[in-house]
């Protein structure tokens, strides 16, 4: 047990207090949630009431009685529907619907994909302790945004977890998305190679930043449409896996994803029927952690995106 007192440096300007405490104190986000709930985190002497509070440079951040607490994992919730497209003793491949949060976090402590997975696969509950991962993210090696639908792989064993994390790090996992973007994309294919970091003006968003992490997205044009406004259907493949990567990169080249309000640059598709970003993780491939066999899956566009596509005119 120890106490923490630090003056917030410029590098933590705009960062959420839970992320900062987890980083500085080397404890899990779940443990930080408990610290905040117990009133043990203060900024300039005032108790922090929300874990999502953003820090300002020069503030004094104090934390009392820090300890890496044993936090129980999520309790299974069978009411959360999990669409499984493949399962074996090592991995689970799911087709996540839009609107479903992947794992518990601020504002989403229940009803997540993880809660549904634990209900269906109770053995996942012991995995975080075995691999040293966050207790509220059992088996999660990558994720999709709440508004993004499509394929994800979940590890069931320590061997599978470490294998998939290694494959992701080595860029051996193939993840391809279909996205409808505003405007006509020039050329039939391209590569966006631009680092991504947290936005200075809005900490909840990401942005192209010289101080950001390496990020590369390849894209290929599938089809172009004229009505009700110029749009392009593209396939985008991740060479890296940064938060909001495809959304940020496509917006940066002047073609934001249809329905993606945070990165739309104030633009929209007239008469759009989709109420979330037109972004679907439609293809996934990786080497099976035990057999080494290359395995792949595809997922058709869900009804809301298919209906929007059908409403477009050449």
C-alpha cells in the first residue's frame, strides 16, 4: 500500500483521471474505479466524483491507500445475445451487433458482450488471472467500437490468448472492414499512413498527431454512387489497430464514414437511414493457436447497412 501525489504534467493534459491513475500507480482500471468510488482520488484537494474527469496540466493529483485490489470479474448475463460463428476449445469467433459494448467500462458496467460470453462460457472467468489481463476483459484481445458491427475473436485459454496477442502485434491477424464514405475516393486503392493520438481539443476522440502511435490503413474501392450525394463503398484493412483508426484515417483524407458524427467534419448523407457509422468488420483471419491452421470467416452486411446501401443510386 502506498500514496500517490503528483503535479499533472503536460503529457497528461486532457487524459481521463482513471487512465492516469492506472498508469501512474500501475494498477488496473477496475481498481481505479474502486478508488474513485471510495473517494480516495483528489484533484487540487477536491474529491473526484467521476472517473471520466479530464486532467489539466498543473493540477495536483492525489490518491490515498493505493492497493491492487482483487476485483471480481463480470457476472454472466444470459440475456445478452452472443452470435457465435465458430467455437472450439481455444477460440470463439463472434459476430457483434452494432450498439453492443464489448467490455465493461465507465457508463457500461452491465449488458456488455463480455457479460454474454461469460454466461455462455463460464471458463472465461478464470482467464484474466492466468494471463495477467484486466479482470473485466476475459479473453478479449481486440475490440470493436460500440457502433461498429462484425467479427471478433475471443481467446479461451492462456495459450490462445498469448498466441492471438502475439499475432496481432506481429500484424498476422487479417481484419478487413466495409465502410461507406462521403464523396468519391480518388483511385481504386490507397494507403493512409499517419500516426494517431488522442485529440487535444476533445479527449474522447482520436486524431492524426505527430506524437501519436504508428497507424496504417489500406483501402480498396468497391463501388461509387451518385445519389442522393456522392459516396464510395470501400474495403479497409488494418495494418495496425489503433482506437478509431479507420474512422480517423478515412476522415483525414476527406472521406468520413457515413453516419460517423464525431468524425464527419459537419457533413452528412442527405436522407441517410443509418443511425450509426456505416462500418462493418466483415472479414477476419488468423492462425489457429493450437493447430497453426490459417482460419478465416466473413460476415454479410447487417440489415441496417444493407438497406442504406440498397437506397443509393448509381
